[in-house]
C-alpha cells in the first residue's frame, strides 16, 4: 500500500511539474523559455534572496549564487557540442563497427553449426 502511495505521489509531482511548466511557457520557443528563467530569477532575488542572506549571516556555510544565464547557456552549448562530437565519432566508426559485429556474428553462427554437427 505504501508503494502505491509513494508511486502516486511521484506521478502527481511529475504531472504537476509538467502541467505548470507548460502553463508558464517553458516548453514553448526559446524566447519564452528565457523570459520564464528571467522571471524566476527576479522572483528569487525579490523573495528568497533576503532570507538566504539572513541565513548566511547566522550559518557559517557559504551558499553559491545561482548561475547566470550566460553560464547556463555556456554549459548547455558545451554539453550539446560534446554530444554532437560523440554522435559524429560514432557515425564515423559505424562501418567498422558493423563489419566487426558481422564477423563476430558469423563466427558465432559457424561455431554453433559445427557444434551441432559434431553432436549428431
């Protein structure tokens, strides 16, 4: 029973997250997504940041700032570029991989046929 409640809670949270991010326009074009990020950052600085500064003065732990839009975009571009590079490298090596896989499969099938012929 607790597993069902736990699963239902997770599905509800994910569903609510998708619904509200869709309502706010996160999944639209890049301009509306950037606008949402800017609004969230301004809300953070307006409502949350004063409490964070107050907590920082009473707690001796240094809390890092939220990354800037340029840092986030640099990280996204870097990740995207490395993904493109890995995909390109895989596609470049695909013919040799297919050749090797075909040779391995052929050798395996031949061994299986020979083993079945020897057992008869």
